[in-house]
């Protein structure tokens, strides 16, 4: 099973990715984890990413895509994967499509986690982080809608939308059920 998880900050993508990876016996691949691992191991890609980050710039898509490409060559990803945090843009989605086509693969589904904005704000305010003010959280939601939400159109042919309000177990069960009926 090859999945991409999308949803706004606070929707529970990371939590669900871990649970689904266990259920499906495929790796959870988080771009945040990829960046941290490449920086820690001082790989060529990590050093390249660090140059951009140190300059206060966004890491270009080519570097992010190269990290994902390299990660998908690992044995544990041979039978599938769950991508969390990638792709974020249509450009990255096209790159992912090309990367998978080279491997003779395609995505099975793109799972969208739907949560009302007020619930997202409540969840994120509950984390107690200094940068999680209501204004900042609402701004992040707006950035998600404008930059990442267009992916939903791009993936409309394989999009599975799931109500992501409820207990962690209920949401995992909803995703599993939606994937079975897809």
C-alpha cells in the first residue's frame, strides 16, 4: 500500500501515520524525519539542505524530492509506504508521480484528514508550545489552505476523505475502512 496523508496542522497525520504503518506493515516516511536524519548523518543532501536552512531559505523541491527518492530505495519501502508531509505542493506531487512511474508504481490513495478549524485550534493550543498562539495557528491553517489544499484537486482520482474528529482508534478504523472500500 502506497499512501500520502494530507491535512492541516493538528489534523493528526503523524499519529495516524504511525498507527497505519504498523497495521499495513509499511514504513512511515515523514519529511521532517528525513531532514533530521540527513542533517544528523551529514549526508550530501543534508549538507545541501543545511546551506539553504542556514541562509533562512526554504529547501528547494529538488533536494526534498531527492531525499524521498533515496528513502524509497530502502528495503522496507519495497512493498509500500506512508508519506507524511510530502508532497506539499503540486510541483512536489508531479515529482513524486515521476519518481514512482520510474519504479513502475503509483499511489494507492491520498488520505485527507478533515477537521473543523476551531477543533484544530483547540488541539494545537493544548500542546502548550510558546509559538502556538491562536493567531499563529489560524495563520498556519490559512497557509495550508492556500498552498497545500490544491493537492486535493491534483489527487481527486484517488482522494479518500476521512472525518478526523474522535478518538485516535476511531480515526484509524475510519481510515482503514475507507481504504478497504476504495
